C-alpha cells in the first residue's frame, strides 16, 4: 500500500503548517500519560476486538467460532465495544433472510477516528496517522531538532499539531511515542544521551500541545510489539515461547518477547551499543570495536568518506546503498563488513538468551538486501547454538521493511486500546 510521505526537505512547508496550527491551536490541557501496553491481551474484550480487527466485517457467531468464547460473552462485549465507539454494526451487509442481531456483521469503526504515532530517531522523526485496524494512513518526516529538550520537544509537538490538522475529520484517540534511550513509561520522561536529553518530558510535551492521552515507549521494544500486535506481510510474530528482536540503523538495540508480551525491564531497556565486534572503529566511549561505532549509519558514512566512496559533502547513508547497488566495490565491501559484524553480534546475544525465534529489523538489515545473506552466514559461523537446532527456523526479517519505525509508533498508539478497549476509551473520554 502506498503511503503519502513528506520528507525532511519539506520541513519549510511543515513549519508553515505549524504556524497555521498555532494560529488555530488545538485544545491545550494537562498531560495525561499512561503506560504503553506491548502485549497480546487475553481479556475477553480484547480477544473479541482482535477477532473483529482481523476478520471484520464479521457476525457475532463467527467471532464465537473464531475465539472459542461463549455466545453470551461475545454478545456482551460486542455491545460494550459498540458503546465505547470502537465497533459499529453493518446491517447493510447482513445476509438476506438473516434474523436477529447476532447475524448483523460488526466491524472496527475506523473512519471517524485514529491514533497518532511518533517515532523520534537520532536524526529524523516520523509522525503517522493510524486507523484502528493498524493501517498507517499517512505520515510526515522532519529532522529531529538539535539542542535542549524543551525547545526540541516544543518544535516536534508543533509539527505533530500541524500534521493533525490534516486529519480534522477524525478524532485523535491517543498519541504513541517511540524513542531510544531510557524511558520511564509511567511518567513519559526520557534520558537520551545521543540527543543530550535528561528527564525530558516527552509525554507531557505532546499531551499538553495535542490535548490527548499519550504513551511513551522504548523504540526497539515498540518494534517488537508491532510484530505481536499488528503482524505484517510476513505474518504475526509468535505469541508463545521467547522471541529475540534485534534492531540496527543509526543505533542498535534488542527486545525480548515472552509468551506474547514484550519484556520491559523496570530500569529501562538494556544496551548493546558497546557490544564488542572486533573491529578497529573508535567509539565515543574511548574503546574500539563497539557495536554502534562499527555498524551505525554515521559510522558507515564516515568509513565511506575515508574509502573515497563518498565526497565529503555527501552525508547520506542512502548514497552508500546506491553506490553498492550500482557496483561500487568499496561500498559493497563496507556493507559486507557491517553485515559480518551484525551477524557476530546477533550470535553473541542469541547464545546468551537462546530464544525460540530470532527477528531482525531496521534499515541496516533491510535497506541493502544482499547483506542479509552475509548476516545469516556470520550468525551461523559465530553461534555455538544455532547449529544445534535450538532456534526454530531461520532469522526472520521484519515484514515492515523500511517502515518499521512507523509501525513501532503505531503499536505504541494502539497498544492500550487493544489491551483494554473499554477501559482505555473511558480514560480518553474522561479528558474530552
């Protein structure tokens, strides 16, 4: 599906929209931050909603067969979900001769409302509108502002407000923010060393500007959640056992899912940024061979400058990918070396955790497809466990491809609704 996108070079247009939004501001209110829900809920209302999202429009008796929940319970929860504004009846789709409300199909009410997802990256920020089926309706991309958190967050919140203006026919139910660093999911504050933010009030900034309930989550955990909650072209992730999600682009990270729930440590996500790779790359920490210093986009661009692949004025990783695809041997060698390092790092983490399945995401894996064969070969060469058959199947590449950041933000925005549909809608309505 084609998704309308505005890139960073269109930021001037977006700033103009921001000024328009400022002239007609959204309702400002005290921020309401709620914890993200990165799990597949087994609560009856959630199971019913998930069935309708997956199969709708669908009759209640089909939901009964799909979920194994009793007819009375399904009817009760469908009624509650309709009352909450999440489902709607489609009498126009009833089968001719069908009698009684259980035969009237229901579907997710996806046309009059949506959620807003924001992925704040080290260099760029994505803002997307998401309907209640998990479909990304459209998005914009802006440069992540440099400087102190208050000003940067104010700028990003204004960009989000300008984008919301395009969806004035829809009610924004919830804002989900995915970001790197250490996230306090209860308060929505973030420590982000790369951006220089300490206790940055991310949730409050978006909540106060947009007048919405906000959830803030670590971005790699949000990516793992997107596989559980939204599936993708490659199909849904495992809802039982353990799964390792490994991400690499401008930064690297990992997340673990256990029986349909993304594990969220109380102290925030761990870090693999300084995992040893054996390379000679010098890290900001003073050591050599750290993972981020070896495989990040900026590390590859810097190496491309040293190798003469790119002129000093070119700072885009896309130029390295283009050079490799057009047969520039030095560019291909750089990306092959990164793939080798990623495979080794993945093997180290895999052998510590020994998960049932492994999934990778991020443009370091997806933007240059020939590299994945090298990743898998390096993984097999360095893992002491992969050859024993302890990992079910091969390494699985995310089906979201280059849109993985969009769907991570989407999962944060939809997670509370999917986990506790009626309760979350009450929280949303309480501040309306």
